């Protein structure tokens, strides 16, 4: 949801913005408004989350442990 577009639609339909788009540090943005009938509501837009780091493929880990067993090594 884009708060700026939403607030534009609210104003166009006869609503009023009580609190403009405000940042919540590290989380996103919110705004408070009255709809055309006078009911107070709020909208929230989440901040995009960073992409998670890729996990190591499991095959590589299995091959490494299988090689160690074939050579007969013991952990000391």
C-alpha cells in the first residue's frame, strides 16, 4: 500500500488528513485521517525488509562429511 496515493484518494473523496505521513524508524510509515463521514482511521506502510542471505547448499556439506568418513579420520 502506498500511503501518499491513499491520502490523495481520501482528500479527493472528501476526507481530511489529521496526521500526515510519519516515519516509524526501522519499521515503516503511518498516517491518520478522517473519512468523509468523520470516522478517524489510520494507514500503515511497512518498510521493505532486507533480503536474507543465501544458505549454503546442503550437498556441499554432505560431500565434505562423506570424504572425512572414507579416509577414516577420527576427531580428537
